[in-house]
C-alpha cells in the first residue's frame, strides 16, 4: 500500500539574508561563509495511512520544522515528500491544492493561532467556504457540526476567542482544521500548554476523531508520556536527525540509542520514587555549530573515538526498529 | 527547639476588582521544616503561585494578604515592617521564578548582578563577593564559572540562565527557597540536571524548599510532602508517597487517574469533566462539586477539613482505600 506520507532525504537549512557589504564582497569573488542552521539534516520517514506517528525530541531537534514541511508551510531545502505516492510538483495544480488541504495543522498556542478579532463561526467557516466544502446558505449548520465534533457548544459560535478557556480555544483550532475535511492532522505540541485535566480531554478527542474520521496523525511533542499513549510508532530526533524509530511498545521496552535511553530515564515518573537524579551531562549544542560525527557524542556516556569522526547511519536493527548509533555494528 | 522553620496558618489573599473583592486563596495552612521539600501542586488559577508570592510579601495592590499568619522561625512576616522584611527577602528567603528573565537584568553582566546581591545584605569586599558568586555558579553546575561571570544573560541558554537564577537565590544560603515552576520551560534532560542540584541543596545545606508546579511526576521524585490546591484552597495535603499512591480527594484522584502513564496505552484516558471555575464566581460549597462524580446535596455546604494519619483532606465524600486508582 502506498504510504500516506513518504519523506526521503529531506533537509532544511535556514540562513540569514546577505547584507549589502556581503553581497558586494561575493560579487568581487570574496566569499565569507554565512552561518547556516541545519534544522533538518537528511531525514527519511514514512507515515502509513491511518497511522499515528509520534515525533519526540528536545528544543532544536527539528521536530516542528519537520511538521511544518509536511504541512506545506515551509519548503524543504533538499529531498522530496510524497503525498500518497506523488510529490506536489508532479501533481496538477488543483490536485496539489487539495493535497495541501488534506494535511492540516494544530498548533501549540491557540491564542496566537486564532485571529482575536474574528468570531468563532468566521474562524471555523472561512476556509471551508473558500474551498467549497460548504455553501454560504449551509454555512451556519456546517460550522455547528464542526463545533459539535470538536466538543464545543454551537450556541457559542458568535463569540470571540478571548471568551473561551485555553482548552476550548484548542478545540476551536481543531474545529477549524476539521472544517476543510483533512485526512491527516499534524499536532505540534497541541496539548503542551493545557492543564493536566484538560490535556486528557483533548487527547481523548484526538483519539475519537482518529476512530470516527480515520485520520492519520503526526504527533509532535516533547512529552514522552503523551506520545507513548497516543502513537503507534515513535520517532526520536536529536539536532535535526532521526536517532531512533520503532513501534511504540518496542521503543519503550527496548530503547537502543543512548539518547533515547537517557531521555526515558530523565522523565520524572509518578510511580518510581527516585531520590537521585543522575542526569546526562552538558547542554544541547547549538544547531549553528553541531558536533562532528554523531551529534550526541559529547554528551553520550558510551562515546568512542569513532563517534566524533563518522556520522552513524540510521539502520535496521529489528523488525521496524531503526537506530543511528555506531554501537549497533 | 522543634518549632518548624515555616508555619502558615489560615492564609488568605484577596484582590480588589471592579466586581468587588475576590478571595484568591483562603484557609491555606502548612508547615515546613529544615531540609524539607514541599510540593505545591495545582492547575492554572488554583492559587499556588499567589501562595508563594504571599509568603514572600510580594503581593501588590490591588492584591492584599488579608488574613492568617506567616510564621518564619516564629516571627510573623505579616507584622514585620517593610525594612525588616526587605532584609529577610533575598537573604533568608529567596524565590526562583519560572522565567529567569524576571530575576536577571539583561544589560548587566552576571558578576555585577551577583555582587550587588551579596553587598545588599552583607558588608564584604568586592573580591570576597566575587569569589562567593563564582562558587555559587560552580555549585549549580555551570562549567568554567570564572569566565562565565563576565557574560551577559543573553549569552546563556535557557537552562543555564535558570541555573544562574538559582545561583543568585543561593548566594546567602537562604533557609527557605520558594521555586515557582522553575523547570517548566526547560527540556527534560536539563530539568533533570536542575532537579539534581536542588535535591543536593536541600539534603546538604538543610534548605527548606517550596516547589510550585503543575507536574505531579516532578513532585513524586523530589518532594517529601505534597499539597494539592484547587480554586484557592488546599484540598489534600500529606506525605508525597501516600497521596500519590492512594489519593483520597476526588480531585487528586481524578488528576492522577487522567495522566497518560496511569492509563493503558491507546485507550481513552480517564478524564475530569468540565473546566476550572473562575475564581471570582466559585460554586457554592465545595468548589470542585460541579466536576465531581461523588458530589451530593451535602457538598453545597463548605466541606469539612479532616486530618487522619498526617493527611489533611477537605471533602465530604473522600475516595476510600478500596477504590484507589
């Protein structure tokens, strides 16, 4: 079966625009190297239809950039992304537009991703109307249906975002995304800013929607326990690269990469009373100047001389289990 | 002497609003001994931060601490004149904020800020103060502290800035540190490093710690006792292991039950219905009543406070041991 999303060798580099002096220098043949952030460095990944793939990692690991590229908000600097087997460039314009619409994004902060001057019915209905998912006459009913599905009372459709609580605002964002009838949602830290009791409600909503609408998810989060709960498969990223990928049960039972193991150890657990933290040393390096070889080697308790020289390949180490570490050899 | 280092009795803080006076926290009582860590847990608007600010004497108008006692080493901080309070604050009692930018001045070098903090409370030479500052940076795990003293806050990463903020709080070896969500904005591996630092501090120096957070898992590994707040009141308070293993207040019970780690993978999470009530319009009686599955007519009255086996509970219908999560 064709995977829903197929990402091959995708990289994303950010650099600042040249200043005038630099441009003149370049024209004169003098080239000064500009700082480049490798937000994504040769990432390959597939997401099956109806699958929930969790992407975890700390700040600067590239998980949000990956989500934004798949959602079509950012362009990749290199590599290609196939949507149900085709790249956007291969599709006729109409089909490409539809392919973009089929992937919707839910953001972390609902208060900055909702227009504060628009009422809920405008927020939820505008895109649906524009893309012909409903008619002007049927709009009110259509919006009410989306709101109900996201767990909101349609009677509140004439209110503004600030009149809602954080959890309800997140539901508005979900209703807006669902209104264009996507078959895939990219959730970027979508429950991170919510209170614990509200977080459970929103996670349950995501699981219901998956079942009812047969949605595919890319679920991006720094919170391992949330990702563990909702995902079928988990991808661990560090400084722009995938370091490990496995089905959820396998990853949490047999983490292979030293970074994944460290990450699993560091999460505070409710049940294991740990009086002594033995944290991994050091800071997350700057993506402007990532370490050579394996990016994790300066912090890795098991690093060997080779790790500083050679980038480890992401290789198969078990059924559907991939890891990028020289210790796998 | 066996008197606790800090004893809070029936603390109440109110805010004047257009709609009248709103009680933000009420009947908050707890004690803290030397070297003890108390976790103060609650969701947004539960009053956990206001409790911390009230103890520090940092509630400004329109807010006001309007009732109760804050006994620090036997002295009521509420009755202290401001100059005496100022001598205590930053010296014997220190606070760490969620956002280290609240502590650090962006245009001053770290050494300037740290030396200033020392000289504010002690008469020592600048050289001595500088050495103390360097040692404090070393203690919180900042590599090459001598060089880092000359840096500006923006030259540090988020985790490092929080360490600097903690180092500043430590400068006078305070008896009490109030930490308000200090690791919430940090990455997991960095959070673990910070937790290791404060844990050592409480153990080795006998510093008392009030750790304010929404994250019960952090408390489970760090605190000795936990107080759970809901709508401005402590609803359950006791030994951290006991409360987490057998929560008895329906709110604590629901909160712990809704955590993904307490639910089978991929299954519906047990959830608390509804949302936290607005503090200005609390339901009559028990504030948790509209969200509580156990609520009855009785809950329309203020729930009684019971104290059994070192656990405080504010509920008519506590969860019994048999039905624990």
